[in-house]
């Protein structure tokens, strides 16, 4: 893992810099360090670390920030890193990047593919980290603002609530922000185009485990048993009525039964069976309704078969809600820089979830996306063949700089 800390000599070729008819939208100072930042991204990609295990990655981030003149604080959320740069008086802005990888075996065959079996940067957090580092370096060298900049490198975004842990450890108490921002690459949208949406933007994500207990027996004499498998089968179908008949048709809600586990032998009725659900919504009220109806339905269905149900409802990530005014400000920064063609048209809410939602509950701000490419051969995140598009890095880093310039101008 020590290789992660060394500054290598290999540099990728920089992207074209435009011409008189189509000037380069990337800041010259960002373009000048692009190859080095891409190389850094590749080194992070080759040494992925799972949530709360980002030790080498956080060492690298801290080393870079300290070298560029940031005051560095470590340990929030375990492996989190916050760099602070003050230049004059003014407001405070926070920019967040996530650092963790996923437990996936990479199949890209890239020269910088993961060197660790079963671990992979399959969501682009390596790109998010390198992008924010590129912007942080430029902002430290040029200081085109008046106020305070906090760059927040967060652990454990992938289902483990790293943002929540950083907040519990005092993130916004120690580093108060007037607004906080984060971005995520998004395959399926044109490379380097930016997407914004005020209000609910990403869904809540809850995990439900329903354990149905009956009375085991021989499959040849089912009348002497209470079959939890039959109860679960009925429950799966009944759960579909929650969205169809309890939720307003104009509201988004998802109830997915992703796993069913019961007995192992075909002629044995098991003592118990278990369902595991993923539940999502775009409104806090709908989220509460889903919990109430799923819980009540599980108990009623089990009882109707003479069984009992135990419901474990894990409320994980809340709805991600962008502040409308701040989001409009963030959109204007992109529009003024790239024009309307630089924006993703008709941006719609996403049914995925993000633990940046915890930060937006604690501080107003905006979560935005940048297109990772929509060409053939690409694939969605959380796929063993995925890779962050390096062409996004200088564009997204330039956006961060322009956002800070405008907000702290």
C-alpha cells in the first residue's frame, strides 16, 4: 500500500485544449496539473479501500493538503480528513468527496486495475477524491476568494453512513459552513455535463428484515405444521399492494424483496423463513407511511397463516433534499461557465440513495452530478467493468474552483 503515497513519474496525456472557435473550458491552472491528478487517481484506483478502512487514501489526501498549505484535521468518522484554507474574511463553504471502494472483483483489465482481490473503485470515488484534490491545489495556489474553504474527504459512503459519523464527531461544529456541496459522476449522461435539481433529488434507503416463525414438520404431513414459506410467499405479493394502494400515485415509492431464505430440504417444512427488503421514497412522509404499512402487513399476513413475524426496520439514509436557492446558484455557476449546452436537460430525481443526505440535513447545500459518458460500451456504477472517466476530472475540478470563486467572491 505504500505505493499509494509515492508521486510517480508517469503522466497520462492531457486532453485537447480547444481552439479559437471552441476555447478550452478548463482553467489553464487545472489543465497544467491534469496529468498528475489523473495519475494520482489511477494510483488510488489500484489500491482500493473499503469503508472505514481508507487508511492509505486518507494518508495521501492529508499529505497533499498539508503540502499545499491547508490546516488538516484527521479522525472524523474514523478515517475522514478535513482541510481548511482561510483567505481574508467572508463566508465558509464546504466541498465533499467520498473515498471508499466496494467489495467487487474488478474485470476491466486496465493497467491500473485494482491490485487487491475483491476490492474495487466501482463507483468512482477515486475520481471524486482526485477531482477535489485538483481543485484544492489550484485554490491554494491562486486563492481567488475571500473567506474560508473546507474540503471534506469522507469515508464509508457505500451503505455505512460515513457522513453521519463525521457529523456525530463534530464536522459542522468544528468546521461550520454556510453551504456544503458534493458531486457524483453519472454514467448515461454526456461527459462533463452537469445536472442540478432543487428539492428532493435522491431517495431514502431503508433495509427491512422480516423473520416469519411457524412450526416445522414433514412435507408429507403439512397439516401438522405451520408453514412459514407459504406465509412469506403470500407476504411478497401482498407487499406490492403497499405502493399500489397506499401511496399516492403521484409520489415515488419502491418496495423490493431482494432475498428469501428458508429451509434446505424439499420434503421438510422449516421452522422459520426470512425476507429482506429494500425500501425507498422521495418524501419523508411517504417513507414513514411505508414503514407503518410494511410492518402492519407483515404481522397480519403471518397471523393469517398461524405464524408470527418479527420486523427489523433499519432506517439507513434519509431523502437527499437540495436547498432550492443554493441549487439554483450552483446551476447558474455552471450555466455562466459552459452555457446551456453544459447542463443536463430535464434533470429528474434519482431513486438511488446517498449519505450526503445527512450533511444536507445538518447544513444547506447542493448535491449535483457530472456526466461520465453515454457512449456504447460504458456501464453503470457498482459494475465490475466500470471505470471513472478521466475526461471528467479537469472539468469537475474547474467547476469546483468557479463555484468557490462565486460563492466566496
